[in-house]
C-alpha cells in the first residue's frame, strides 16, 4: 500500500516586506525637523527654505534661551544647566558646574568690515580668592564650518627662504632662526612650519602646514619641529612628498607660526565673586581684538562664522560654581540683509535606492535663478560628498591629511585649498545630466544645497539678494521586492515520463511554487533564480537554476531520502536581485513501498505430500531507496509440514524498507496426494473471491494489523475441516 504525503511549508522566511516601495523621493521642506541648517541664515516657511534676514543683535538669557542653545565639551565634573538665581529668586540663569566649556550652536557670519560688540553678566558662588579664570567670547569657524584651532597667523621670528631639503632637515637663508621658538615642552605649540611655495607669505594662507609629532623623547626634543639653529631647521619626521615635491629651492619661504587658540575672549575674569558683574563694550574686528584685556588671540584667515563661547573655571577649581546671564552680541556696521557665507541646508537622513540613480531636480522660489542654488551630492548618506568637475564625479576635498610615517614619529600635514565649498558644487541641471554615473550599486542618496546671494553676479557673494528653494526631487532604481507565497511540497505522485523519467517511481522530488513580487522596483523582472542545498551545508553550496520571468514553479529531483533541504527563489532585474524568499528544513520522505517478487497476492499453491517445501524459495524484495532487502522479508504462518495430505497453511509475506513502507502478500498452501490433485487446484479460488470447490477456509488473525503504521505484530493460522 502506498501512502501519499503532502508537505505544506509554513516557515517561509522573507528578508523584506512585500509592500510596494516608491522610487521617487521629494523633499519639500514641510517639516523643519527633517533638515540640518543654521536658522540664523536660513528660515523654513510654507514649504520653502530661503535666506533669513540677518539680525543686528543676538540676545538671550536663562528666561529666554535660544532654540538651539549651548552644547558642552571638556566637561569633567559638570555641565551647563538653567537654574533659578539664588540672589534673585524667580529669575533663571545659566550655571556652569565645577569647570566646563560650552559654545552656542548659533553660528553668526563674520566679515572684516564689521564690528562685533559683546557683553555678559556673570558671578561666582564663592568669596574665597581663587587661582582660576573664566573666559567669555567668540569661537571661530572656517569656510568649511569647522572650528578653527589655529586661528592666529602670527609669525615667531623671521621668514626664511629654503635653500634645499635633506633628510630630516631644512637648510635656509635670510633669517635669524634664533628668533624662532626653540625646544622645550612649553614652546612645543609654537613650532609649526608654514610653507609658501612661491615665496609670497604676506597676508595669505600657507600652501601647506607641517607638524611633526614624536612617539618618545629619544627623537631630539619633543615638539612639532625639533630645533632651529643657525640656518638649519632640524625635524623629527620626514617631509611628506606632497610638500617636498612642491618646494622651489631659493624661492619657497618657510615660517614659524604660533599655534594659537581658537577664540576671541571678550572678558577674562579672575576675580569674580558672589555679586553679578557685567562685562561689556568689548569690540571685535576681524584680525584684531580691540578692547580686550587679552589681545594675543584673534580670528585668523579662513574665518567665516563664529559661535558664542564660554570657558569657565578654567583650572578646574571645584570649590566654586560660575553663573552667567544676559548674553548680548551686537553687529555694528553696514551688514547686508542676507548671509554672504554660502549657508547650506541638507536632509538629516538619506533616501535608499538600488542600482543607479535616475534623475535629480529642484524647484526654486520665484526670482531665484538656477545658478544661485548649487549642490553637492552623496550616495553614502553624507559620509563622502561629490561634485561633477566637468569630466567625472570628484570627491569634495578642501584639505588633505597625510598619514603617519612610522620610524620618525607622526608627521601631520594639512594642505589648504584656495577654493571655498560652494566652488565645488553644481546646479541641479548639471547633476541631473550626469547622475546616472554617480553610483551603480545603490546606496543612501542625500544632497547639500548652498544658497548663494550674489546680486551683481560677479562671483563674489554679497548678501544683497534673497535666494529660495522650494523642492528637491530624486529618482533612483529600486530592486524588486521579495517573491511571494513560496511553497515547497514533495512530489508524491508519479512524475510525467517526459518531464523526468528517472523520477517516475522514486518520488525523491520537491516542487517549488511562488508568486511574482508585489513590486518590481520600476524595472521589468528578467527571471528567477531558484536553488537548493542541504540544510547542513553553508551558503557556498547553493545549486542554482535560472528560469524565465514566466516561471512560477520548478521541480528539484534526485534528492536524498531522509535529508533536510533548504530552497530559495530570487527575482532579478536589470537593476539587481530582489531579497531572498527562503524555505528551510524540508525533509525528503520515502513514500514508496518495496517490490515483493516471487509471491502473487492471494495466491493458492499446492504441495505434493512428502515433498520438501522452502517458504522463501524464489521470493525476493527490492526498494527504491534501500536496494535489495530480500534478507529483511518476514514470513508468518510457517513452517509447512508436508507429511499429511489435506493440510492447509496460510502464509503472510511482509517486505518493509527503512522508511517503514510495507508490501504485504498472502499465499495459501494445500498439501495434496498426487499431481492430479495439484492440477485441480488451478480452478479453485480463495475465500475472499468466492468458494473453493465447496471447501471454505477461514483465516483468523489473532493480532490486529495497524494499518497506519504497517506494524503486524503476529499472525496465527487456524484451520477448519471442510464440510463434505
């Protein structure tokens, strides 16, 4: 008896939801929380991002903090918080607890022809004389919107002309190098080398900066360069090739620059007490610090914006806490109405796409021309930014760090570009014309827009023209979603001979069926990749077959019985592959019963009295999975005694394979006296098909046959005499 087993698989694993995904992303500025921008320079209103009117005064206090207030760094045991003023209950003030530095996130554009007046109120909570200071002022940012750490370009000693460069030393002329900062830890910050390749060093940025660090003090003296004596500068690192290759002997000038601080301090308080004190009328001009009681620090070349900065309890004296309030910054002079510093806006998160980008477009405010909004784009969510340089996509790069040079400490070189960020940008139309070449294997697309206010169109930003951006749209290729409704079932009926003649009786096959993806990712399905492997194998063992796009099923044959298999289906397009539809752990069951040969079911066989009879003679069994199983045949109802004619025996033959599939056949044995009686048996039939010449035999089984399990426990033959 053959049992048909159907396996319906419910543990289908989809690596992606099958809901439809749009391939077009539009940014319409409807929610300002979705974008990064400086609200002082750009405002968001009614689905529009445009230049904001610049204020002439910025003022905030504990009762009226800014939307984007103070951030904290170098905070060791405390932070800046807003608290109630103990000296004036009901009035909120800022508290700096036990030593912390903070800066506001408000970035203010700065120009050399304007002045900036700063004032602040502050106090301490202790009257004990303390050896510490509290700083209030401004912190510079460069054209890349990074904080400037080397904000002052003050020469220490005479500029020197390079004669030649040897291993770890620079030979110079025309300068007294004894005027340069020399060795010693306290002077280390002042030993930074600046290179001017063409010899012109006045009022301009250097072409390159070199600072050598050391791994231990065995390399001469510690510091950025070692010592400068007579006409020789001794180095504890190699000169990077990018510098060495550009040095012109007899022309290139090298200077020693003070590695100054990055802030302008309006107030440096060393004797605050419990009484509120106002620091005011401190006026700053780009490159100077008039009115400050600490005038060494100034904004350096490259400054484009600044933030309000406090550094309180500088020496970390934990015996007191600083409070401040009523911070005011006034901008004096003819400030333009809009930002001249190329303010930028970009989404906080990118948009995922597969394959290649398709298009990029923008929609501008009425009156804004296409060249006033320019972009940099990224396919890795802003980790790297690119622009079209006229020939290819180039990574935006305004300065370059050269890595360490093992063996001589750690050289660090910063090469400054003469270009500003907005010069490495493109219009939306330029990006759209080449965007298909930006990427080929997908990513997370994002963009950065620069709003360029240039009323007279001379290439110099002046802040006299409003610029607005209404919408940015990106279209990218998407992969199809995962194939749906994956089903795996073992084939249990004979396969058509034309399909798989080897599997007609084997049933060691699995049939996969599936439905097409719910979304094709805006690209036609090219076909399906179907595959299988043993569940115990790793992913390198997938055996894959490519099928046409019309396929919805496939049969895998010649699988090994009792093993577990995994199956998968992937849809593919010109963009790429869909996620995987996966079904695992399908056990291949043997459902075919063995062939039992040499016995005809319900067979009547005569044996002449006195002859020997072998119950197993001529009886064999074979199985599709186990092969020859003759030795496993079980026979019930014997042995047969041929000594007395007229005796009958009922024999049961059972062949069972390792999967417990069984074939059962019966044979009736009658002992006859001679050949004549033997020949007469051919006209007789067994009881289940009729009478046997009037002789009725009853086969009684003393133990039940468990049909579902095919377990036959015992068979007992009882004989009854024939009524004559």
